[in-house]
C-alpha cells in the first residue's frame, strides 16, 4: 500500500473514532504503531544534516532525543489502545 493511501486510511480511522467509541482502540493502536515505526525509521535511516553538522553535538543529541521521545509516545499511544480495548463498555 502506498504512503498516501495509508495516510488517508489512518485519517479515516481517526475521524470515525471521534464519532464511534468502538473504533477508538483500532485508531489508537494503528496510529501509535505507525507513528513509532516512522520515528524509529527516521532515527535509524536518516542522518541529520544542515544545521546539525555545523553547530556541535547538542543539536544532534536533541534530534535523536526528540525522535526517541516520539517513538516512546507512539508506543504509549498503542498501549493505551490495547488498554481501552480490554475495558468493558457500560
């Protein structure tokens, strides 16, 4: 599946989850996993360039720190989706 089609499918999941509570876990899990995977692949395969090359090591550490925090947030979002899916509906 190409990236644009995947992006539109995720946006559709999010908009459907806003109106239907039963679709919320699927949206949280899929968006969290995609967010973590994209941030992790960015940290592994894309070396920082431009301003990061000429201003010391602090911007590079900041770049990778933000990438790792986005990975952690994506995994946390997916785990919240699993937690919500296990909660019984009253």
